[in-house]
C-alpha cells in the first residue's frame, strides 16, 4: 500500500488507502513516521484495514505501542472505520473514552469527520 500526502482545506496529512492492508506488524508504523517527518507533516489518517490485525484488541499491545510511538514523534492519528466492520475489545472501548477530547488519537465513522478533527488540533 502507498501512503499519500494530501492537502485539504489547507491541512496537510499523510493518508492511507481506504481498503488496503498496511501495517502487517507494529514495526511497520516506522514507514508512516518516516513519511510524516520527511514531508514536515504531523497528522495522519488511516483506515481500519490499514492497521495491524489485533489493533482493536487492546490486550495485544499493538494499539498502545503504535500510538505511543506516534506520540513520541508528535504525530496525530485519525482512524476511519465502517461501523460493524471491526470488533473492539472492552479495554479498547475504555481507551477510547480516555482519548476523547484529546488531540493525539481519534476514531471516526467518516473521512470527513476525521479531517475536521485533524484540522481542529
């Protein structure tokens, strides 16, 4: 999968392809970080299929490791998912509650909502 630099309403983001696999393992997040740093961008938009297989199961540790690494580089992440397409572990839901109102990670049902959130922070 290719990442793209997208400029929308003056906002620059690195965006994944909506239905393509990208992160086969946690280590693959380095490709996203490299592109963001190389382009001078601090915001990324990925889609649920772009994430590691166990990202939404908090007990796997994958979400925590990915999100912490992005925080270390000051990169904000918006994730778009189709309702019913992913199963969230109960702990993942708890993490989402903790993240609400924050500026590092957001989960959205539409690309437009994700873009708006990225543009506000």
